[in-house]
C-alpha cells in the first residue's frame, strides 16, 4: 500500500449548517487535490494530498477568502502525516471525535436562489419550505451534533429521489443541505379556522389574504415559534391585536413587503438597510416618516418603527397574494409568556382569540424569537438577541469550561462556558411566570446536551429573590454570586477581550448592591475579579418598592420630597395634581417619613422615571422602561442647554431637579427639558470619567446597563468621551441590557476560579 504526505486541517468556528463541506469539496476539485472532508462534533476536518504540484498555500487562502457568507472561521490548525493514497476527494460520514463541539449555525433567511427555485423548479413551485446549504432553518431544528439530518427535526421526512439526487450531487446547491425538501417529501402547512382544516396551499394563501385584508388576526407558525399577524395599516385590526396580546403599551414590529416599502414609511440609513436585508433579517428600529405614518397603535406614539423584511419563503408567497404594504408581526404569546412553539398549544391558546391558526408539521426544537437591533453612530447595537444570532459564541481570552451563568430576572439570557467559548442562549424573557421558567430550565438542559457541557460551577446575581438565583441554588453546584453592575461591565470587557482595569459606567433600573441598597447609577473601576465603587447617584427613597418601576410618579414624589419636603404639595405640576386627585400624596409622603417600604436607590432608570413624570411625559408605565423611552422620544434635537449638578462622593442632581421643576412650572416644553436633561447626564459621565483618569484611573471607559439603549444619550456620550481621548467600549454582539449580563457573570466567575487555583498551587 502506497502512503503519501497528507495535510490535515482542523477548521473551527461556525462551519456546520452553512454549506462548508460542499464549499471545501468544490475548492478541492478546483486545485485537483485528493482526500476527504468530514463534519465532526468539534468542527470540520480536511485531509489533503497534493496531486503532483504544490498548492496547499493557495488552497488555504481560498478557504479563508471565499468561505460561505454565514460561516465564521475562528481558527485553522494543521499538521502533516503519511496516509494511504486517496484516489479522489470525497465528503465522508460525520463522526464524534471528543467532547469538544463545533459552533451551531443560527437560522438563515431564505436566499435569492431559493426564491427563484420556488418559481422555476416543478417540485418546488410555490413550495414554502424551500432551502439550500446557504439558507433555511438551523438552530431552531437541531437536536444534537454533528449537524446531520438524523439529528434534526427533519429526520421524520424521507427524501424523495429528486431531493436525494440533489443532496448527493456535489455540483448542486443542496449538496448535503440537511433540511432539503420539496412538495413531494417535505413539510406542509395546515390552516385551522375553528374546527375546519385546510391543507391546499393555494386555498390557504387565498383564505389568509382575505382574512388579513378584512381586518382579521392570524396566528402563524414561524421558524422559531408562532407569531400574530394583522394588517399594519388597519387601525381597528391593530387595536384588536393589542387586546388579543393583552399588551397595551409596547410597540409592535412591522414586516414590510420589501425595502422600497420600508423607505416609504421610514427614514433608513445605508447601515440600517444593509442590516435589514442581511441573512440575519432582524427587526431594525428606524425613524418613522411623519408624512406617511402607521396607525398610532402600531408604535403607540414613539417616533420609530420596528421594521423587518420577509425571511421565510411563506412570507414572500403571502405578500404575492396581499395588496397590503405591511403586516404587524408580533410574537405569538399572551402577556409575558414565552413565544409559543408547539402546534397543540397554539391551537388551544391562540385559536380562540384569532380568526385562524396556520401550522406546519415540522417540529420546532429550539424556540427563537425575532432579534431586535438599532443603530447609534452608524453602528449596530443589540436589543434582543435571538433568531439569526443565537447561539454564536464569544471567544474569551481565558478558559471558562463548565461554568453556567444563570443571568438576571428581566430579558433573561443564560450563558455556558465551553473551553474558551462563552455560548449565550437565545432570548428567554422575564422570569416571572411558570411558562418562562419552564422554557428557561428546558433551554439550559438542551444547551448542556448540545454543547456537551458538564457543569462544575454556577454563577448568578446577588439578588436572592431572582428565579435565576433560585435555579443556581437548586443545582447544588459550587456557587459564585456576582454583583449586578460588575457583571454588566465585565460582559463588555469579555466581548472585547479587555484584560486591564476599566472605568465602568453602569446605568440601569435595578441591581442589588453589596450594601443592600438598589444600585443603578454607578461609576466603578474594575477588572474581572474586583471592583471599586468610585461614585454614584445619591440615594433617594423608592416609595412602594418595585411598584415604583411601573408608577414613575412615585419617583417624581421621591425627588420632590427630598427638595421641598411637605411643601411639594404646593407645586403646580401635573404630577402633583394627579396624585392629589387620587388621594395618594399624603400616604406616600408618610411612607417616606416613616421609611415604610421605601428602599434606597441610586438608579439612573428611576431618575429618568422621575423627570418623565415631572414633565408630564409619563405618569404610569404600561411596560418596563416606558417612561425613559417616552422621555427620549420627545427630545427637541436642536436644544443644546444643560442643567447644574454637584460632583462628589455621590452625584447630587438636586440642582438639576430644582431647575426642571421651575421650567416645567413656567410651561417650558417637555422636549426642551428632556434635551437639557439628556445633555446633563452625558456631561456627568464625561466629567466623572475625566476625574477618575486624573486620579490615575483608566483611560478605557465601558458603557453598560439598559439606560444605554437610549440612542440619544449613547451617541452623545460616545462622541464626547472620544473627543476627550477615552477609548470607549459598548457591547455590539450582545444586548447592553440584562440580556447580556450572563456573559459578565461567566467572565467574573472564571476569573475568580483562576485566582483561587493560582493561590492553591
């Protein structure tokens, strides 16, 4: 047997479910090499023997330069050996090699070639599940690694001869495309209207089109769960959908038929357009045009639209039948429950409150909602990370293997460590009910199996009442409790592989401090292990505790009471009139006097609440962070003024509040006050950061916490800090809110483990 020099390449990264093996096969054929390519649980392995002329260097450059669009190569390692002579180049069966894992592809929007096939190929004419190696479901259907059909929810569909031929033809775009299917062998839709069942797609499209055009509400099964849809231009339909969702105040997302239509309703920058048409197809927050507005109930008074484009073949087929420019497409759930993914649950829960339920018979294994992004300073920022992004990892500058980070209470995501990779879950939601808790615990178990995680330690928040903390305690594993705002800052450090101390600005609504008070307006100097609280917003009482988060007028009274005492009842402000009218002024003042259910808070989110209420912008919130959002929404962009404040061991904003009260009393428009307030907060950040640097502090500033989802504040703060010579860091791959905090918990826990191990050597 002849043995020849063989080059072995191990490609790690997002290289499965993205057409990587067919791509390697074509590259190998181009260079005339012999060998094999295979999927493994830890990546893709390539064995190559040259065929008479040196070409390995050129072949590697071609792999790196021409890799499929949705792939992400992290590392290629190589070695040489001698193996029996190969006679051709082949794709061989997948196999497990170790406990290591490769990356799992997010779900990918349908590609242009597949849309063309839907109009050209006889077995795929108007077939709504068309896909190829470059597009289609991935994370939502995968059950285990390596990524092969029998380890996905497509395993129950036997390929017909035509699909099998494509699957085995190396020159075909569906070569080894695991979800490959056609009308003869693949999934199909079923429309339920009451007890009536319809499976003819042409009839389904006609019926749904008629229902939507006439103001109906439909439940539709998407890639990672059910959605509720109605005509976005029909005010009555949108109002009805709000009633169905039990959702009074939150804006709805809108799916437009194409990018041209988006531009009719919204201002779209080149960067926003590029993201909107990308293979990820997230919801992008864009500014609505005043000359062509949607009904008010779509965005409930906010000047932005959560716009997205079709990403499933079915979406395109539906818009072909519809004359409507856009549909509201919102998560298929009721109130605060997670998005529904099971057909039986959808029919039982959504059937009675909608006009029809559209199902299909391919199972969703991993629930994934739509992702949401916005742009600030022309850079994409994450609000909700799910479809199209999850479960792509962050590469850490250190090992975090076996650590599970439980996340926070609101907009929860958890994170697991695999070697030097931090793998963040899809968006879970607020851990406040049994259904979300069930989703959370189920998803953790699935991640442990999928990514071969053997937990050795659990990291969680300091707050003892969080369900995520309870989960951590219930595991019985060694526990690392991480302060909320330290975790916020560490998450940004981990994403950016920062190893030195930073000045962390952590602004949000709630986080338990190590002094037992509620933090949220913090300046910390920290690394992964330790932090020092340099200064913070001065504490104020939070009358009613958590009730104040949904009743911003309570925080207005708290700040006014600190300034004016009982004389506040003589102020001529709408918030005072409201509270007097409801008979709540004296009881709340008594609460603060006697310190009954009035925990102290340094929260920036609660300061925003107070100003929103004092200016009359928002007295009561219908959803989390509504008051700060509405305060930002009314900003007068041309106003450049700002208010006085006092620095020190704590940041005293009483001079600012006094000035705001005076201006509001004189009838100064809320938009002007809001602009001045935002400028003042940016000034506080820059001034304190400079003082810290002057005292030998870091020149790197990390911005973290949900307050920095405020586009106006973020843009101004970044610009001002950079003008002062600071290096500014903000999370780009994960949300700045609590949806990204698990990454920081993981990073801090890993650092503390390293320190203990070093001490014990």
